[in-house]
C-alpha cells in the first residue's frame, strides 16, 4: 500500500469524523431502530411485553357455562377481556378500540350442552372484529374454542367431545359500504406521512442553504416581516405536501381500489392539517439547525422515530400498552389514525376533529418556535 493511498484513506476518515453530529447519527439511528423492532417483536430472551388483545364479551346468556367461558378467556394472559353491551361493543370495534367482540346469545349454555353429542342444532356465537386485526381474530377463536369445550364438558360431565358444540358467525365491522379491509389504505397513509415529512426536511435544509449563502440577510432589507417571509415558505411547502397526499391517494384509488369510506371533508381536513404541520416542521428545522449537513442527519433521525412510533411502519396495536399510550404525544400517530379513520374505517367527520386539532396544535407550536428562533445570518 503506497503512502499516497494511505494518505487518501486517512483524509476520508478524518472528513467523516470531523462532523460529530453526522457521526453520531451514523451509529445511533440503526441502533435505535433495530432495538425498537427487536423489542416490539419479542427479542428479549423469551420475555415479551407485547400488548394484550383487547376483547369485549357480550354475555346475554348468564348461565353457568357462559360465565365459565368468560372466566376462562379473562384468565388468559394474551387477552384483555372486558364485559360490554352490544351497541358499545360494535362501536368499539368500529373505531379500533377493541380488536374482537364475542357475542354469547341467550340459552347458549343449555343449547351447547345438548349439541355436544350432535343431537341438536348448534347454537351460534357471534364474533365482531376489526378487519385490520384478522390475525388476532384467529387467535381469539382458538382460545374461545378451548374455553367453550372446557366449560361445556365440565358442566355436562362429558369426558370426550364428539362434536364442537357451537358454530360461530364472523362479522367484519367498519362504517363503510365495503367492509373488506384494504391494506393498501393504511400502507399509502403511512408511507405518505413518512415521505412527506422527508419533503419537509428538504424544505428546511433548503432554507439553511439559502441562509448560508446570504440570501436571507438580503431579504431582511425588504419591507417584509419575519413572519411573512417564513409564512410564505410554510404555505408553499404545505401546498406541495397537500398535492403529494392527494396524488398518492388518487393513485391508490385507481390502482388498488382504496376508497374514502368515511367523511370526504374529514379526509381533506386531516390532509390539510398534516400538510401544515409538515411545513412548520421544516421551518423548525431551519430555525434550530446550524449546518445543512448536520441538520439533515438529525432531522432524518427525528423523522424516522416519529414515523416509527406513529404506526407508519408497524400498526400501533402491536406495541406494548405503555408505548401505545406514549405515542399519543407524537403527531404522526394522529395523522396515520386520522387517515385510517377517513379511509377504510369509514368513520364520520366527528372522528377527524381530534386528529385535525392535534395536528394544528403541533403546527402552531412548531411555527411559533421557528419564528422566535430563526436567525437571519449563518453563524460565523
């Protein structure tokens, strides 16, 4: 290896390590993301902390058998079982607050006992389920089968089951006309949120580059306030973000059949609020950043954490409960949930109010900090 070759390698290494923030992100970002997915999917030596499946039970029978079934399901550590009325259970499943609701009809215990040996019509259990939780439905059905067989067998004194003493009727619950879950709706919402935030990063870094070149110090001489100059940037970035979202969902509609099953006004409101939040996020980057190179790395890392926690990559229902509670403080969670509510969930305008309000609050926060902290000239 020649001296000149070694010198060139040493020079490249020195250039890499001179920017401490960029170096830090090169190591921290993959460590954090890998640790997150390892934690979520149970890479803890067999000690998992995955969230329990939220299940509601509507017991209209009240017999010894039905109560034993409920007790068996409640004792299962994989499920969070709670009693409910039918209307409340349907509403909870429709809005994503419960994955499955089991309906035990009147006289189920007596009918199941007679049907145990195949001598009578089998009573029917109902299963309302969130169509995005089909995996959880299969798990609950398996646990339910074991609980029913144990309860019926113990009550009638049977040691051997000759036939399944019940049937089950499944019903996917959404408010839309088409209750089939279209996974492309969530995918386009989640990826749209991620890449639009990346666009916001580039808008913020672009402002930093212009400041570095002295453009903003010249604009300062113009008869325009700081708020007007930054506001114009926010509006343009917001319009671009809105256009990207509409094109994305237009493509999804034409190619993959994604429909706005809920309120169109609510969908447009969530899109507009998220677009404004993205624009002010870009301004915040420009206000707090120093060099474009270091700022881009930090902003990308922050964005990856937000989309990761917001459910863009992995639906938040697979998170541990404590993490699900934490993610309500992340704006991307509200954007993804709002888009889901207005597309495949088919919810009305009322379901869009909270996501719109939270996204607008984040916009106000980011924009206020950006206006207060923005520097006209680059640091010497």
